[in-house]
């Protein structure tokens, strides 16, 4: 054991000498995340009002309709992106801090003591398979971009509405989120030790430098893309259910 | 203007915070205030320091509960009139007052597999390009202040010093593992002895690093991905088996 006097080492949950409001960030982050997760689940379960004209909610893309399935197909479609986010290095940090309180904030005492295993044991050791979820969700990007193209089609003619912009913003955010992924950065070039040893390595180095620029903003893209997914669904949902009318810009 | 420093006084068996009133000077840092206390009120107050320039990594302590270098923390950073708490790092045994026994770290360092250069080029030399070493140069900025070790909850709260090397040594391992001339693999060491899986990437190490090393994003996560390559990725495992290289 660490030989620190009791007077100094106040242990236990939330024990700290920090004076700042350290609890605000994890509380806010946990609350916003819970609201977004709840909304996405609720919307995925509706199985209605996810489409209007050329607009398709990203929570239902790519659109599959299986009539005999007891669950809304959107739940199946959403499973890989949900697991992609659940195993994302950034979201891991966020929920380990806000929900597992492990730690709640830096230099602030924790709930758990000797049972800590980190990501060495089941189930958290499965976080190591994050790259596979990157591979799968990467395949969603062409569908999401084709949704943008469809969102410019109004009864067969080209047009742009608020919905087109909302869907475009969302697909852009999701693309940036995917390309800024830590596993992608490793795959693209991070796994190399020598960047100058071959023409292939030099090309991967250039790609890795680009991925690193995006990667430095991964947290930003993680939040923005979660907001845009929910807002794009909400917009399509409100238009499809007749609560608001889409505004045509072009 | 004066301020009160609440400084921990004691050793590994007992201790308490004592108040010292210190006159404030323009540009004063916490280490200056500690020196003032040593000079005027408590000549037996123990604190470690060398450079007073954020270079040697000796003056690590916890100022108002946050791991910081005392020589790089200005007194005007804190609200006037409020007492400032000064404590030794919590993750290590206290020797006296603000001085900790950080020798555990040196043992961890010694066990890291050393640099093993690849064979030299035909002219007997080794060449590297700047592009190849930009990445590892970030890791060489480390001043071994051990603030990241102190704040890491795996060491601080869970006391896993027998299983986890801590962020400082993951940074060192990253510098060796990504070195363009190094031929050794340290992924087995990372997984087993350095216990990289214990890190849950919550980034406190990055938050406190006075050298602004992106410990988690640039060292730990890339190393985790390399460990996945060698130990957890089922397709790579299959591929190695098919090629008979496992
Ligand atoms: S990111 Fe990992 S090494 Fe750094 S403080 Fe957190 S658990 Fe420790
Ligand atoms: S990585 Fe940063 S915080 Fe850790 S020992 Fe080195 S300089 Fe200090
Ligand atoms: S998506 Fe966040 S790290 Fe891969
Ligand atoms: S005295 Fe050298 S880093 Fe503070």
C-alpha cells in the first residue's frame, strides 16, 4: 500500500482537495449524452415518420423494410453505429467518467476499490475490437451520401430545402467523425514505424498526417455528429408528421 | 498583500496541514512562496526543486488538489484572499512534507526492453528522415515530473503499481516502439508487464502534463492499437496462422 498519512489521503468517493466545480463537466456531459441516447432510441422505435419526399432520417439509413421482423428494422440498422460509438475511444472516456465515475474527474476519489480491471477483462476487453465496427460503419457512408443526393430531389426535379442542408450537415459530420477515428488513424498509417522507407509508406504518411489533423478534433466531431443525427431525424420527423413545413430554398 | 499557504507537514506515518502567511510579490510562483516559508518561518520544510524553470521535473506537488509544477504555477492564478493548499503527490509514499519517494518509477523504467537498432546500411551507418522522427520527438519532451503518474487513477486510486507502468512509461514505450530504427517489438511487454489494458483512456494524464504531450491520443491509444494488432484482432491472427508467422 502507498504510505500516505490518513490526514492527507482522504479516500472514498469524491474525496479531493480540488476547489473548482469539478463535478459540473461530468454531470453536464452525462446528462447531454443521456438525452441524445434516449432521443435516438425513442426515434428508432417509432418506425414511422422517418421519410418525407427525398428526405430520409439518418437513423433509418440505409432503409430496409422487413415486414416479418418483430422489431423495427431501424434497430438492426442502428446496431453497428451504436456499437461503433459505444467502443469509440472518446465516448469511452466520456462514459467511464460520467457513468462509471472511474474517475469522476481528475484527482477526485472513486467509488470502486480493488475490483478495478480496466479494459483487461470481459466485457470491456471487447473494446479492443473497435476497428471492426469502424470497418462496418464505414460502409454506411456511401448510403448516407446517396441520402444527400436524394434530398435534392423534389418530385423528380433538383431543389434544396432546409432538410437538404440538415441532411448534408449530418452526413458531413458523420464522415468527419469516421475519418477522425483513432483506429482509422492507426490503419491508415499509424502502425508504420518508418514513414520514409517506401513509396507506399510515404503515401500512407501523408494520409496519416491528414487523419491526425482530424483526429485532434475527434471529440468535437463525436458531439457534433451525435447532435446532427438527432436533429436531422427530428427535422424529417416534424416535417413528415406535418408539425412543420419544409422551406424550399432553391 | 498576503496570502495563506496550507502546507502539508509530516512524513509517511503522520502529518497535518499547517498555515503559513506569505507576502505576495509580483510574478511570484508557488515555489517562491515555499522558499519564503523556508527562509522565514520553517527552515525544516522539505521540498524538491532544481531549475525553477519547468525543466527538471523536480517540484511536482498538488496545489489546491491539482497536480502541478510549483515553479510554473503563479500565485496570481488563485483568487486573492483564499488560502492555497499545498500537498505532496498522493500516488507516492511521502518522505517528508512535500517530498515523495518516486523510486518505484525507476524500477518500471529499467524493465522496459531497451532500444535495439536494426542492422546498419551498407556503409555502416543508420539514416532517419525528419518525417520519421517528428512523431517520437513529442515523447522526448518528457521531463519526468511524474505528475501524470500521480493523477492516473489506476495508480492513485487503485494502487496497481504491480500491474501497470503508468502514462509516463507508456510515453517512453511509444517513443521506442515507433522509432524508425528500432527493431524490437514491445507489444507483449505492453500487454503483460506494462498492463496497458488497465488504462481506460480517461485522459487525466494529458490534462496535467506540463509539457503538453498528447499522452493519451498520441502515445497510449496508438500503442493500444498495436497491441490489438498482435493479440486481439482475429483476422490478423488468422492471417498470421495462414502464413505460418504466428
Ligand atoms: S488516460 Fe490512462 S494512463 Fe492516462 S490517466 Fe487515464 S487511465 Fe491513467
Ligand atoms: S509525460 Fe508529461 S506529466 Fe508525465 S512525466 Fe513526462 S512531462 Fe511529466
Ligand atoms: S470512432 Fe472514436 S475512436 Fe473510433
Ligand atoms: S524546479 Fe525544475 S521543474 Fe520546477
